[in-house]
């Protein structure tokens, strides 16, 4: 069966510090991979998605970047965090763009 | 464009009452998916509807896809406290569209159930 791992579960970072969140998928190959951000009580904002190694589509201009160095690994990064980067970050995978997405447990990021 | 409008934003019900959330699009949907996110948790896929007029049931949950494939609804009969959470609809990309590879989520309906 397929599983998705996302870590850490919570993270507290100072403004201006770098960020690296990692997501890995097991049990499937060539998945579509997604990074979402969710503000408290709000909807899902798609940040990046990838349909293959090295292929990244950015949905909104922001302080973040994403990379897919391996087929089942998706990394969300920032060189300098802003207060507005706080939120709940969710990684997800799907077989294709039309197929259901399966989410990781998420990372709660607080910027101080 | 590819947006989906979901209403209501919030719904408070007494345990045992019914609940419905609606998802609407100005353009034809290739498919519609529904997800549930429990408080503090991550979204979990519930169901996918593809055919015009399709109706699917999961115990007390009934999912409908409109005849014109521009709207969908999720109805919960006799809500229980375990139903609390946020319900999202999501549309898949249309063939030839610019949203290849991704879903577009509605803003969600937050359901609270008072015991």
C-alpha cells in the first residue's frame, strides 16, 4: 500500500531563518506531488506541484521554493522566512491530476 | 475560470439534524471529489463523482453530481459529533485546460455539531 511521510509535525522558526520541509511517498512510482498551505480555519492554497523529477509548477509568487530531487521526494524550502509564512503545510500525492489526492499529516509552522 | 464556490462557509447543527454543503462551478466539471478534514488533521478523500446525475452513498453521507455537471452536494443525515470537521469539494482539470496536473479545492464548509 502507499504511504506518505511528512516531517516535522511542528516547527517554530525565527524570522529570517531558512526552511526545509521534506515529504516522501512509498509504494508508488511517478506520483504527482503537491505542497499546500492552510491558514487557520481556511481553505487549501496550492503552492507547488510536480508531475515528475525536476518538474516544478509554482502557483503563487512567494518566498518559498520547491524541489523534487527524486521520484518520491518533494522538498519545500525558503532561504529567509517571513512572518506571513506561518501556517499548516500539507504534502499530498496523486496518481494523476484527476485522481484523488492523499495527504501527509502536515507540518504546523510558526514564525516568531 | 477553474474555481469552485462552496457554500455555506460555516454550519452549526444540533446532533441529529441534517447537513448539506454545496459546490458550484460556472464551467462544466470533469469530475468532483469530496474530502473531510477533522480538526487538527489532514484532508481525507471521501469520494469521486464522474457521471452526470450520479448519486453515491456512504452510510449517512449522500453525494450528488448535477445533471449539467456544474454542481455537487454532500448531504449528511442525522449528524453525529464524529461528523465535525471541514468538508471540501475539489474539481479535477478539464481536458486541454491549463490546470493540468492539479485539483482546485473549494474553500470548505466548517461543520460543528452540538451534542
